[in-house]
C-alpha cells in the first residue's frame, strides 16, 4: 500500500496491520515520514520491549491508578459538578465551584483512560507517548493546551492546522503571515 503522505510503500501485511493497530504508538511526524523513521517504528511495534518485573509492576499500578480515576473519582465528582446548574439563574457562588469540579472530572476521565491505555500497551511491549503532563499547572493557555491531550494536539497540528495553513498560503501567498504578525 502506498500512502500519499508517506515516502515509501508498505508492502507487507505486517507493516499495515502494525500501523493500524498501534497507530498511537507512532507520532504523527513519524507517520508522515515513515520511510526515514523505520527503526523507531520497528522498536515500537515489531520488536516488543522486554518487560522486567519492576516495569510490569509500574504498568499494572498505572492501570490501577487509571481505573481509580475513571471508576471511583469521576463518579464521585460528576454529580457535584452538576450542582451549579440546578435551577434557573444559578448564582455565581455555585457556578464557579461547579466549573472547577467539572474541570477535575474532565481531567480524571481523560487522564484515567490514558493511564489505562498506556499501561496496557506497555504490558504488551509497546511504548506509547504520554498524553497528559499536569495541564492545570501550566502558566498560560498555550502551555495548558500543549500539556492537556498531547497526542490529540499533535494529530490536530499535523493533519488539520498545517494543511489549512499551507492551503491558505498557496491561495493567498504570504499575506496570511503578514496578517498573523499584526
């Protein structure tokens, strides 16, 4: 199979299946440059890493931590996040705490599922990238977004924002750059 964004043909069924099954274990940049990053792809998928006992314990703990976030923390906090929405014209003193609790629910849910996925993939011998790096500790909104859902941000950047920017640049020339500096 020859993908237009990839520089080489993927001839073996193992190549295609590996890329399809372990899509998130390879960064978007590696996907775009498949031919030049074959050793990294091999290390991530074709040659599973060997697990020692300490790594296996860490990965099982990570799965357990994810399950605690998703199955205990989220169900406990979710009803509290909705308290601020009860009734019409909810006062600000109820909306603000509810918004903070709701942001904790979102973090626990996304972070928990990421912990489960990263731990399970690690037990199968595939190293996957981190997906969250303490987003609420970010000093600004830009860094918050970069820390929030890292793999999703990479996919959006590589497959949505960059193609749109290139398309606009092709159609408008250098005018978008001039407008962005204003």
